[in-house]
C-alpha cells in the first residue's frame, strides 16, 4: 500500500494511492488525525486497530498537492552518515577525515529537527550566503518504524519496519563541518524534502532497491541499497541500543556517492537548481532550490 498525505481545496487528507498511481482515496478520519498524515494511522494499526475505512470518492493525483507522508514527525529524524563505501571515500578528506580511524565499527548517527520537513515537490529555501555557501543534496532511502522497541536485535529488526519513503538530506557543508556535531548544518528550514508517499514494507524490500539523484536532469548519484555499509537491520539494532524507538520514528539510511562536495571541483546548489531523488519501488521527489 502507498499512503499519501495531500492537500485538496485547502484541506489536508491522508489516503491511499491507486495501483496505477493516478488517483487517491482518502481514509475516513478526522481532520485532527489527517493533520499528522500517516503518523496517527500507523500508530493505531501497530497498536492492533483495523485500518480506517476508505471513502469511495476518487480524486486525481494531478488535482492535489502532495505533502510529506509524515509532515509533523513527533521527534527528530534519525540520520546515518557515511553509509556507502564510495561516499565514504569521496568525503574522506573533508566531512569524514576525523572519523576514519574506526571506519567499520559503528555508524555515524545524527538527527535533523522535525520542523525542517517539507513536501515532495515544495521549494527548498537557500539560507543566504551569510549563513552558508555550500548547500548540498543527499538522496536517501528512509525507513519508517512501525512496532517500537528498545535493544531490538538485527534478526528481529525488519519486523519493526512499517514502510519506506524518500528524503533528500539537504546539508550545509560549511556549517556541518564547523560545529563538530552535524545537526545544525542538516536542520535549516525546508532542508528535509520527504515523499512522495509512504510505501508499506509488504510492498518493497528496502534492502534491495536503488537510490538515484539528478541535479537539473543530470544524474549525480546511483546506488543499490545492497551497498550500504550498515544495512537496515544493523541500523535499527544500533539506534535502539538503550533508546526506545517509537512507531512513526524515521531513519534516513545514508546517501550513495556523488554528492556535490565529492565532485572535483565541488559543486554546490544555487537558486534555480532542481534536485530529483528517485528510489525504485517508491517513486520520486523533486525540489527547486530558491
Ligand atoms: Mg545524509
């Protein structure tokens, strides 16, 4: 199932995408529930409640504005740094230069604030040259947690995956490196385009799919998720060590090689650029930088 959050005539809905991808049917839920997109639905389904019924009226996707499937995450978005070998190499002289000593031992984990989430086709706002001149993209397969838990074992971890979506982990490289911790350089307003919907785990194997990124139509990133250094079960095991994961928690699993900082010379995003991220089995998001 593909669960989309969308706006139609100034009202937010959460609904199902038709199998041909052209229509939506809303779940019969209150505005208070729809406000949170798929979040309240997945919380109740995980708790054992039945799926809410679906209204019969179909609406064309072309007539709505798609929003992030989880437009208001309840806490920070977990993110993984340096999770593809070739990406680790391309930034080994900059972002990862202080973290090479124990390359394979543990993943780098940081967070983005939930307020930076925007819709799959919304504009990303460049913060201005006085704040950062090195804005970069990172295409990422993103896991949405279903059943929560603490100290989840890797062998059980896939049972905790509710589904998947796409995130562009937009990053201010200069700010990321300046502050030691990465949260600031990753959390500027609008720096987390998400969507176009949430694909439930029965419809996609996140361990075997493909992540691509295009800037102004030119392909920059192309990575199979089999190439992750730390696979999805390992990430869930690691992040849940001593920390309870909750239904609706979000884990961006890292980006393949080909980010702007890794190019020679580096190439950062500027006003007017359009970044498209696509993942097989999910779809694509596309955001203009303004
Ligand atoms: Mg990232």
